[in-house]
């Protein structure tokens, strides 16, 4: 009687070899696909060194414009513009007095010319006027609404004297400010404007009659 050998369940037969081999190659292929996909993602994500930068990058790296104004120049220009501008209504009040009309006209014309020079220096230096920076601030030399109300509130016979009192305080403040700019300023145009203001306001101050 011929005995048929019984296959050992713990040992794979020859028929299992092709299946195992196929499974190994299939897994190897899947790993290769994953690696290729990962490489493609990295290549697409990374920016090559020679690729041009976005349009906004060049603009953001551009150097800021150079200003000839130092902080003292800017502070002087902004404040002096406010001081000169605040005094214009005061000259209008003084012009109503025939005895002071010439003085008032000289002062008003001088202040308007100064305002033009101050604004030109501010613009040329790369700064922007801020009309509200000192608005309503009771600073030395500033003619505020309360000053004008006080001048208009006195009897007509005393109005010129009160207006001259306020104008004297204004010119005292502006000459002190212009003197400081001459010492600590840097911009030639601003310092030139300060020197002109110092000269003109000193002369106007000395010409005020005692009343």
C-alpha cells in the first residue's frame, strides 16, 4: 500500500512561493509611488533660489526717503505755523484802530509770508502739516479763542490796548521759539525761516506802543 505524504501545515509548499513573491513586489511598488509623490510635493513647494521675488517684495525693501529735517526742525515748523496762523485774527482787530492800522497791516503781511516759507520748508523736508496738532493748546505765543474773546469783550476804548497785550505775548513766544530753532535745528531752509522770523518779530515787538 502506497502512503501519500501529508503536507506539513507549518511549512509552505512550493505553490505558496509565487504568492509571497508577488506580495513583496506589490509592497515595494507602493512604497516607490509614495516616495515619488513626496519628492514631487517638496519640489513644487520649495522656491528655487533663482526664482524672482514677488512684486511686493522689491517695494517693501526700498529705502525710505531721506529727510533733511531733524526732530527740532519738524517741531518748530509745526508749532510756528500754528502760532503765526493763530495771530491773524488779532491783526484784523488791531486794523480797526486807525492809529494801529499800519502796524497791523505790516504784521499780518509778514505773518502770511512766514507761513508760506514755513510750509514750503516743511514740504521740502518730506513732512506733512498737521493743522490739528496744536489746535486749541494754550502754548507760549499761541492766540487761543479765549484770548480773542477777551479782546472783543472789553469796551471799544480798551480793545486796542488789550489786543496789543495779547500780541506782545505772541511775539515773545515766537521769538523764543525761533531762537531755539537757530541753536538746535539742522535744515538750512528751516533755520533761514527761523532767522527771518526772529528778526521780523523782534522789530515788530519793539515797535508796539505802550498802552
